[in-house]
């Protein structure tokens, strides 16, 4: 079976990761690539200034870019992946869903909407139930599913693994790679020999999205988890891979060994892009490191390490590849889940 | 008045900062420079491969390096500054103090000893009273005074400013510059496009030294502050300037504006190297940044910013130049305090 | 005597360097700052997002930005410095010169025009004679003087010093800092763990501007030097300071020692911003290095090193601070020359 | 057929690349790993602090490291690869060759010896004929074959491709990655926001090794090519991939298009690790770039670009992965050639 997919916003940094991940995917077949009106009509090769460190897939390079608009996008696509700027996404995605398209989106709009599943398959696959609510409330034939922000994805599976110990409060500091801001988001003058202690809106995203992901959906209704999250977000001079220092307060008092086991045993899902083991745990306190460990599991495995007991719980570090597990790969995984669960 | 000072370990990274800071100091005059036996007899110019970005001071360049040993160091020096490796310091410093020398040391040995003042003049100048205890217990004519670790110095003045609100718990993540590990401490292969999530012993230093600094000395006896500190320390690809994300829990509930005022009003000391205002507070959440702000106050002013209220207190960022305010400048300031208070 | 100067394009990266260099200049007084229409009316503090690593000068911070247009710029300014984008400069500078203004410009337009002096005071101060030609041909009351491109400035004084040995051919490779492309010119994704082997138009600038600078002006007429220059230009991950590898073919066969002497003895000029010795020559082949040596002579001294004899001449490295000696400082020095020679 | 190979110096930076390249090689099977006496007896996993960004191969991780000495190395290995420090190599390699081993070595000792083949298979496979001379003169049963220095390998195949136009003189500037100096060769303090304009001995290596590679072997005797090479070598803040700016003087006057064709058509060899096309030529002057292009052809393809005609010939850029094509991969390719030609 082949699922014909369209990539909305296919020429940007995350769009190129989609192309890289999907061009030889076992199920998905790239059938359309869209971009802003200026690029429409060009070949993908010309429209996308290809900057990924593997060669541009020839099968996609020759495709003609179509405009990102509900009219221009063909009806016969089975699934759409979106990495549109959130302003554009906020306009186009609802139109497409109304027209019957199923959209797995990395864009930040509507992530916190009560009837939009915000999903990491290993964490809350059952939130897809919200699609029924969504269809009922919005009168859509299609569906809109979101994945969280890259910094949220890095941390949340580890928090899900710790929830068995009674997760009550989290302090987290991030050391985020520049690719998270897009190709031109961080200038070299800003970041060489420097650190930026602020990423607009990022702290709020981590604080709210994590509570939705860890929350529950019952009878089509969402309840947030009551964990309190305080985040401090920083940009550092690395290319890919967000590292995060987590201090988790737990009601119970697990040992570091018990936490290690809980993280390492966190259950995976049986989807093509999913790593067998979602979280790899290092004994060596010097790991994980962004450059050495971001590509574990083809960039889809999360790493953890540096476990230390604190009076209130545990502190540890976690790492994920921000444009694969944290963006394009996250949407692809959600797309695979949508297929698996029969929504596509 | 001129105070004749000797620099122990004058050729290393911190030693060179000492030379840079002291060569035109209003009170101190560099009268001796020491290094390991292999360099003894060489000119300072030859022994130190000068790597600071201002030219080597000619007055020091021609001095002959003497060996770091109690025998070789002349008796007629008024004050010694030490940036020796802690193993060497642990041997040599006590001998020198026994021989009557007053030593202001940046080395990590004995920082937590109960009769050794660990001092930041703006925070706990009164801890110098421990010198009496030290002399009584150790039978020394001289004295040993320490400054804390660079990552501790960056944070502690801000905590001291917040203590009026009832400081009970601190979570802190650091983004530390490579110079903190010495000239050869971090290789380029380790840190380009990367972050190191672990600095051996650093977390423990921050967790214990801060409690001593914030503690009290009464009748020659030290009590630690009962704040609980949990630290997570990271090395990032910046040259100088440690940035720290602090989450402070406070018994009272000050507003961000009240915290801003408390930080900005934190009282300075009247010493030659001390900045008039110890802590500069930025309104702009994007500041402080290491490269732009580390040299405020000739590298001696601490910066803070990014204040956000949390349910339990306040979160904010702070920054200091790690080899000036956090190392050589810290020892110099302690030396100035020792002179001011009549110990030299 | 105080010369009242206006800064055209005062909020950009080079504009900020102008402010840094001029705010306590012995002769020049900043009397006006201009920017694009969107910023007009704002305070300089608000219009310029200050990114230099010294604090914004308070005397300039409060000035009101005026629009960069011939109408808006007051007549009573004695001298204008321009770091406008070359497209804007090409429109505005001629209007200003026609209106009687003397403009010392860093913008690239008209650098190769036969009646526009392209000047480095230590190299070809006498080219200012072209102003007479310029006025005669263009009917201007004012004057337009240019300084060369940053990569050209770094190399040309060393070539001028070698011309006594019969300079016939030059191969040069550059390792240029990111600040040369302006604040947003090079993204972090482009340059971290990377090198860019191409800078649009830069090679041609080095190849032509150097021949004009080394050329002669007689009876108001310009002759280019007949040296053949081939350049290869690269962007590297450094912030400031262009390093260049030069292979110079010489008719005579000087020894490395003779070349060293020729470089070190190259004559300076007596202007406020000029370093006493224009070129510092290192014996240590590991120097000059951008980070360690770019600030020699307040960023106005050129460094050379690594001299090696080749069968055809000499190879060596040279370095200059690209936004000081290579841009803002170059214009300021030309402004000082214009005052000294009575054109202002 | 399986060839049992030993890796001499298997724990260093290049040694780890050997393991990465060889652990699933079609012909070679890693049968022994050696290191300095301190590591002998440890597992490879413990002895090598694995720093490559793919996981350590399990088949090698469990092997016991043996000491690098003629006595300890088993006789029954078919082929040895060496990345020993040159001092150690100079002692051990001759002993091993005398004992009958065939050694393909990346170490710099003896590269210029008249009876030691210095080989890049695509350039001068016929130089293996020198083995007969070597055996005759040295009385060895084994053989010693060297590959050139990483910076020489990057450039020389392109020069070989241009030799048809009468190559007479070369000026080359290098922008070399830090991995070329080994894991600890360049400290972070040296290279962040900086460039090092000197690499000890590197310029001489490029100037002499290239002439040997391009030279001829007739009747067991070596003649150097008479091209004159002048090199200027720089270290830049990139991890892997040497970029080089080449100015080649040619007797004939080929167009850029003819040079492009000569480079792209340069003939490959039929060996397992050899790329089908040895040199990829980019039209886009912004390529090749180290980070984007170093892994072309599994790190074994050389890239070229930026062709511009000069009065005397051509200028262009070339790039190769310095620890794959320029070191471990170079030795492996020579090993494959030795097998192919029947020396193993």
C-alpha cells in the first residue's frame, strides 16, 4: 500500500527534512510539494536551495512546486504534512481540513486548541480520539493533528516515563541548536562566542504543551496534567540537537537506578519511523551530547543521562534531534499513526 | 602606598589574567611571578605563551620566573595571589601561610574548610573574621583566603540580594564558557557544534560553596545557609562569560519588579576593582549575553535579566566574566579587602 | 576646533562602529545620525539595536534619527560619513556632494570611478588631488572620497611596502570574518562547522581596487598600477578580523629579512586615528591571529607574519580588523586626512 | 575471500575512523587492534573513548587491545593499517615489514623515501613497483606503502587531472578542519572566533609530497614532477573537511569549461572504497563547502568548484574529508590496491 502525501511548505528548513525523511519511506510517497506563490511553477530543485548534508533526492528534485492554497492542492492526496509558517498555516490548514484533507502539522497554531490532538505516539496516541470532537464541532471531513514544539518533544517522553512516580513539578533549562529557528533565524554575529538567553514564546510552549501531552482524553474531552512546569530557554552555537537539563519533583522517592530503568523501559510503538526503544539512557555522565548522539535511531531516539537524585526527586539531561524527532520526524510519525489507526 | 604582590602560577590562563589586571593596579605592584620548576629561570615572556587579547605588559614580560615553592618565594612580599592547580596549592599554600604570607587564592582546595574564609566582598566580607580562628587552630602567622568557583560567583551575589525574600531553594543550570577549563581544558573537537552536559565536580561546588558564602560567621564560627541548591552544569562553545538560569524559591512572594529592584540595589563595596553597582539588571529579556555583556564594569560587574515570576518565587538569568569576576578578579578583590581591613 | 559630522546609515553594523569610534574623537563631533525613513524620528537608542560590545554612548543614544535624504540632512554639517547600502549611496551621495557636502564613504559604489579618490592615507594620500577633477567634471561644490573594500585594505598597505622590490603579480586567499557581511549577512546555519568559499564580487574588488590604490595620480589623472592580482575569497567562522595569505612575485629577490624590514618600516601618517606604525610584523609564524591581534592599535594597525621566501618572491600573511581599519575606521581616517589637507 | 587486517594505533582519532570504515568492509576483516602499552589488555570499548558520531561497532568493541610492538602482533595477519604517531611508526613499521608484514600506513615517516611508494590509487597506482626496489634494498619480505598527508590528498588528484595542460606552478591556500590535528590537537580557546595561520611542517609536506605523487616510476626508480608548489596552510573552526584554494599555472590555456571537463572526467579505479567518479565538479561557485559536501561518496569523493580563468591558468577550490579520503580511507584504498595487485 502506498499513501500519497503532500508537503506544505516543502522548501524551508523543516520542509527539506521532510523530503529527506520521506523520499524512500516504506509507505508514504511524495506526490506534491507546495511553497509560497513566488516559487510556484519552479522545479523543487530550483525553488529549494537544498542545504541538507545528503544530496537532494532526484525523484523530488524534478517535481513542480505548487502554490500553498486550498485551491491549488489536489484532492487526491491521502495525507498532508505541514511545516508552514504559523500565520499561513492558521489560514490554510482549516480550509484543507474542511475540504476533507487529513493534515499532520508541525506548525504552532492551534496546538493548544481543545479539539486538536497534540500527539507524540509513544506518549498519547489515544488523543487521536479528539478528532471525533473536532469533526463534530468544526463540521470537517478531514482532520488536523499537531505535534508539539521541538523543545517540548525532547523532554515530554521522559516526563511520561517518570509519571509513574508522581510527577508534580518540573524546572527545565534548554540548550537549543540554531536550526530550531529556521535557516535564517539566528545570525552568525548573534551566536558565535555567545549564548542567547531567550527564545520568544518558547518557555510558554514548553510549559503548556507538556501538560496537554501528559493529560488525558476521556469521552472526547481533554484534561491537562496538573504538573507545574517552569522553563528557561537558551540558544547555543550548535547546529542540531536540543539538550535539556531537567529537575523533576516526584511524589515518590525513586532511586536513580529506578529512574534509569523507568526511562529505558518506556514503551515504544510499532510504526515505521519509531525507534524500537524510545529513550536511550547513558551511564556516562558526559553523554548525551548533541553532536555525538542526535542521530541515534535515525534521529528519532531520545537520549537521557546524568541522573542524580535530589531531595525532591531527580535531575537528568535529555536530548533529541530538533528537526527530525522534534519537527519533521514528529509529523511523519503522527502521519504513520494516523494511517495505522485508520484515519487515513 | 604600594603593596608588593607575588603571583603563584602566573603563566596559566588565570595567571595571565592576574598579570593583565594587576600590571597597572593603583595599589598592587607585581614583584614576583612563579611557575613550575621547568619554567623557573626563564623570562615571563618566554615562560608564558601570552594568549590574552591585549599585549603582554612590558614591565612583567622581562621578569624572571621563580619556582613555586616556599623556599624560592621571597619573604618580603606583602601579599600572594594564587591560581595554582589545586594539588600544588594544597601543598604550597599552607607552607606559605605558616611562613607568614597572606594568600588570596583562586585554587579550589580548602574552600569548604571551616576556618578558611570563602569570600566575595559584596556578599560576606565579615567572613574574614575566620582568619583569627584559622591562626589559632593552625598556628599560622599568615592567612589563607579563598574565592569561590567561577560558576558559584556568578550566581551568589544575586542570591544574596534575594535572601531578604526568604530564599529556600534554588535550581540552577549553567552555560559555561570554555576558558573556565583552562587553556587546554576543552578541545575543539569536543565543543564545536556541541555542548558538554557535565563538568566534573562543578555541580557539587555550586551546591556547597553558595551555602557557605550566604552563611554567617559569629564568634569565629561558621554556619551554612540552609538554602537547598541543585545545579546542572554545561559547557558551551563560548570563550568567556558564564550564563546561568536560576529558579529561586522564596518564602515571600515578591513581584518581578521588586526582585528587579532588590538586584539593582544590592550594595557595592568601596574597593579599587569593585564595580560601583555589583549587579546590572536588564529590562530586555534577550540580555545579558556572554559576548556583549561580560566586560561590563571591566569584567567585574554581574548582569541579570529575564525575570519571570513563578508560583514559588522567581526565575532569572545571570552572567559574569568567568576569568575576571569569576577567578583572577575575584582574588584581586579579596586582596583589596584584605588590605582595606588591615590584614596586609 | 570641532568638526561637526553627520553619519549616514548610522544604525547598521558599520554605522555602530562609526558611533563607537567617533563619540569621543578629538576633532569630530557627531551632530546628526541618519537611517532609513522607517527609523526617522526615533531616538538612536531605539532605532539602532546596539550590538557592539561596549555600551552605547549616552551622548548619541538620545539623538533623534533623521531620514537619509538630501533634503533632511542639515546644511551646516562640515563632513559626512557614509556606510549606506551601495544602492542607496549611489542615489544620495551625488546629491549631497552637489549640494556642497564633503562625503567620506565606505559604500562600494563609484570606488573605481576615475575621478573619485579611493584612499588609504598611508598608501595614496595624494589621490585626493582627484577632487579637483571631480569638481570640474561633475560641477560639484562638495566632494566624494571612498575607502576600499575591507579585504583590499588588509592587503594593500603591505603591497605598497613591497612595491620597492618590483611588485609584478599577487595571488591572495582570504579568510574573512562574518561581520564583513553585515549583521545578518551570514546565518549561523551557513557557517558553524563550515567555510563558505565564495563572496559575491569580493574577488573582483580586491583585484581592481588594489591596482587603483597602488596607482598614481598626475595632473589630475589616474593610472592604475600594472600588478596582476588574483584573489580567492572565503568566509570563515570568526567574528572580526580578515586574515589573508599573500603570495607576491617581485622583480628583485629580497630576503625574508629585507621584506620584514620593508613592512615594519612602512611610513605612517600623522592623523588622530592612525597607528604610529601602520604594519606590525610578527616573528612568530603562528601570528597574526584574528582574535588575538585584530585590536592592535585600537583596531587600526595591520599585522603581518609568516614570511617565507619563494622562488619568485615572498609569501606572508596579513590581518586587519575588518569593521574598524577595514570600514568605519578607514572612512574616519580619510575624514581626518580631508580636514588635514584643508578640504573640510 | 576475507583479508584479516590489524589496526596499529586503533584508539586515536584516525584509528577510530579505520574501525568505522572497516567493520563492515566487503573484503577486510578486523582481526587485531593495537594501542600503546597502557591500553594493552583492555577491551577496545574501554581503551578507545569512542567519539565518532556513529555507534561503536559491537564486533570490535569487545576485542582485546594488544600492544603496538613487533613481538605482540600476530604473524597470521594478512595486512596491517597504521595510524601510529610518526615517532612510533618510524620504529615499529620497519620491524614489521622485515618480519614479512605488508603495511599500509597513514603515518608521515618515510613518505618521501625514494623506495617507499606514496600512493593515491587514482593518481599513481603504478608507484607500487617501488616495492621491488624496497625489498631489494632493505631485505624485507613485507612492504611499506604510504598515503600522503590529508592536505596533499585533497589537492593532488585535481592537479593530476590538470597535468595534461602542462602544470608548471601551483599556489595553494588551505582552510583545514581541526580533526586534522587529532582529537586534542587544537584547543577550543585557540580556535573559537579565530583562525590559526600556521600548521607546523604542513606547507613543506604539500610542496614535496605532491611532486612525488605526480612524478613517475620507471625501472624501479622515482622521478619527482617538476611542478613548483607554494603552500600556505591555515586551521579554521570546522570539524572535518579541508577546503583548498588553488591557483594553477598551465603551459596551455584551457578554458574554464575544458578544466571542468578534465576534472569531472578524471578516471576512477575499480576498488571497493573508491568513488565511481573521483572528482565531483560544482557549477555553483558557493560549493563545495566542508559541512555540506565532505561526505560525498562516503567521504571518499573529492569536490571541486569556483573555476575562474586567470592569465596564467586556472583558479579553483577543492575539498575532501580529511580523516576519511585524507587519512583512514586513503590507507584502506591503498590496502585494497595492494590486494588487487597481488601484494597481499
